[in-house]
C-alpha cells in the first residue's frame, strides 16, 4: 500500500507552517511593543528626574549643597537603571523562551511526521528496506539528541546570565547606597 502525498496534505502543512510563523511573529512583536513602552517610560522618568535635580541644584547656595544634591540623586538613578536593565532582560528572555517553546513544538511535530513517514515507507517497501528505515530512525534520534543538548546548553547559559545580572544589579545598588 503506497501512500501518495495529496494536495490537501500540502495545504494543511502550509497552513500549519503559516500559523506557526504567525505565532512566532506575534510573540516577537509583543516583545518589541513591551520594550518600546519600557523605553518611553524610562526616558520620561529620566527626563523628569533630571529636570527636578537640575532645579534643585540651581537653588543650591554653596558648592557643598550642589555636591550633596548630586550624591543624593545618584542612588535613585542607579536603582532606576538597574530596574530598567532587569526589565529589558526579563522581556527579552521571556520572548526568547516563548519562541523556543513554539519552535520545540514545531520540531516535535516534524519529528513525529518524519517517523510516521519512515514507518509508512517501510511498510510499503520491498524486502531489505529495513536497513534504510534503521538509518532514518538513527538520523532522527541523532537530531533529537543534538536538539536536547542545544536546549540544555541554552538553559544553562540563560541561568548563568540571570545569576550574573542579579549579582551585578545588586552590587551596583549597594555601591550607590554606600556613597
């Protein structure tokens, strides 16, 4: 029994691929929108704080008062920058994780389809095709292993980056508080 590839199958595969692409694109656009809103909010807040600090400095009567005002302004600015940086990282990694999950789902579907196609081909093939089927199964298994290793390495790199960002943010805030 030889199964031929039908036009309906091709249309369904293309529709699924388009829906998958649209999901990835929507996720990326949502992240860009979030980053744009964050950037505008941070710029607005920075401008307001800068203006407030400048007005306060203009009202200072001695250089010591100006220096004290500047020192007082450093900590909130550093904390705002740390919060901004952390939020950028959270938005970016959240979008990357969501896209990776979408891609993994697509990969799993393609993997399943490849295995089913190999099995169907083996059923319809003449004697001796089991060697080709074994080669296909081995290639699929090798691809799965490579993909799992890549995911594991990516997760480890992400965890290390998150830990480093948290430590750097904490150190920056502590340093400004100490001054």
